């Protein structure tokens, strides 16, 4: 999985297609990512103590990594990721512009 926590991504498939966001969590074992503000669900919480009200909480749920693409730092559009070896380090680059991610 080449998408990591902190990457800026764009959704390329599904109900939130076209939305951009930052990856807040990557789950490599399931090939899923959680993107801030995308794929939101509502959860109804019961009141904990007497006198306290119940509430509805919005939270982002994981989506498959194939439904998102990295945002190219130069153009702001979706791009694929390439690997470039410099010395002993492997550096991720955007295929469209060739810039470092």
C-alpha cells in the first residue's frame, strides 16, 4: 500500500467522488484508509448520566484504498505514485509531475 498517513488524496470512486482530504489513518492489513471529512456516518449516542442529553456524532469510516488517489503537488489533480531510489533511500514521486511526495 503506497498511501500513508498524512497524504493529501482525492476520492476517485463512490458517493464522495471528487472530494479532497487528508489521510488520518491507514489500515494496511485491510487495504483501507480513513480520510478526514469523507465517507461520513452518524452515530446516535445514548445519554450517559441523568440530566445529560443524547447526541448524534459524525465520524469518518474507512474506505478501500483503490477508491482514492494521491493529489499531485504541482497540478492538484489525481496521480499515481512511483518509487525512485536515491542512494539507499526509496522516495515516492508523483507520476504526472515527477515531484517528491
